C-alpha cells in the first residue's frame, strides 16, 4: 500500500497534528517555511522541527516527517544555472541537514518567478463549498491591465484581449488589489518570493533572454550537481510539475509534459533524480496521459500529489474538483502507482497526499490556508484511501 501523507505548515498551521492523526495520515509533508529562500537549513533546525512532529503524546498515533516540501530553489539558480554557485552550495547544505535527520524524500520545483498560480482562492461551488480556480480571462486582465507587463499583448489574441479588458474594467480597486495579491504576492506553500507589482515586473524582466531551452539547461546544470549528492546521502529528489503546466507571463516552463521529464531523466540518469507526480498539475493538459506517465516513470516516482482538476471549455481555465471527479482517472492512476510501489521496501515506499481540498463545512468560517483546510482534505484522503483499498484487493 502507498503511505498516506498530509501537508503541514508548521507550528503556526491552523490545522494541528491531532487533526492529521484523525484524518488517518501518518506521513508529514512539511518544510522550514520560516527560513528565507536561499539560506541553508541547519541540522539543528531540522532536528527541532522533526522532534515537534515525531514526539508523540501518550496514546496518540505516531507521525513521521517523511517528505520535505520544499527546499526552495533560489531565483538565481533558475537564471544562471551552475553559475549560481553559492545558492547551489546552500541548497546542498540544506539537503545534507535533511539527510542527517533521516528524511528520505525532498520535493522542489523549478518554476521561475511564480509558483502555483490561481486567480480565485474561494470560488463558489454549487454545493456551497469553495475551490481554488484559475480563470484565463481574469489572469489576462491582471497581466495586461493591472500588472501592465511590457509586451504582454503578444501572448493573447484580439478576442482574448477584449475579454480581459471587460474583466479589468469591471474590477473595483479593492478587487484589483486582491487579484494582485493572489497572483503576485505568493500563495501557501509557495517557494518563490512574495513581490509587489514593481518588484514583480523587475523579476520578470530579468528573464528576458531566457527561453525554455536555456531554462532546461539550467535545471540540468542544477541536477547534475545535486542529484549525485542526493544519491550518496540516500535521498530521493522529486521535481514537482509546473502549475499550470504552460508558460505564464512570457516565462518558459520545463516540467509540464511527459517529454519534459523524459529529457531530464535522460540528461541526469542518476537514480535520485525523481518526480513528484502531481495529477492536478499535469491533468490540466489533456495531452498528458496520467496513468501512462505513472506506469512509464514508476521507478522515478517517490512522492505523489493526488487531486483532480476540471478544465473549462476554453482549455485554459480550470478549478479544483472533488478528488475522484474532474479530468483525472484516479482509479487508473492509483492502479499504476500501486504497481510501481510493489516490491519496494517499506522505508522506500511511495508517499501520497491529498491536495487542494475544498473549503467546506466548519472551515468556511475559520481562518486557513487556501487549498489546505482540514475538512476538504480529510474528505479527499478518505476517498483516495477507499480507491487504494479497492484496487489493491482487485475489486
């Protein structure tokens, strides 16, 4: 069976560890979110957080810190590749601190400037719950008429620009400010810097000469240095897909398709060079065969985010659906992951976690991290656990 995990944001997370126990998860997925991006983690810092998670009160279920999500890759690594020597050395120091405390999986991403991107954090669903959503015309309205990115018009057709203008004209100042915060100022679990609009434009401009080929070369440079270290330390690196899996703001993306991952595995064939299999991110693209990817890259998958996104007719907008609905064949995915996990030693098994649950029930009136409230993820994990049990028993 796969190991059941839960994203936890540390001592200030409004979802306490007892809730994780009650949800039925045992594997904690977290990071040192208070350490600035680019600063090396120390073993003492990792040990302190691990002790907080794993020191179990009497009579409580044991939890384990099994996955680091994430050690952020600093911006200069994405822009300079191997030339960002100091930042890569700091990243390796963090990796060594994690390994010294026995944590065997590290997730990271290589998205420039923006991490996972949404335009709505509480989009109303017919049930009365709310979901995360990416709406193309709202995104374009921000890009073209709020951010006013130079050259942005080249990324949209005339009809798209007209629709975006209508959206922008209807925004109040408060709504425009909220959209800016949602897109540019960072989201929960983000591994890029929170930026105001001026700094955001400047950061985008710094990528003016970097296309997909060059960004991929920088990722390969990075992996060629860190993957052998991870292999020696017994740590598996897992690259999270781009979210959404296509260019944004004129920025290249290099972890959006099966071909992207195949190129990285061919360039750096070290066994520690692995994949975070995020069905929601990859599932936004209809050309990604999720069950097939899980089958073909099974030996490279050590960590999975299981969620379902539902595409709109425009093929660009989407929202977070229920875990067993949307455009993801979750039964086929689970079957492929269980096959990939078969025969692995227990300590090297695939960890999965429910991702981006709906805000629902009591959580509608409570503060919480968008996508990471308790009840929606509990529901998702219960559904996924049921699928896993049924598939494992051949139902």
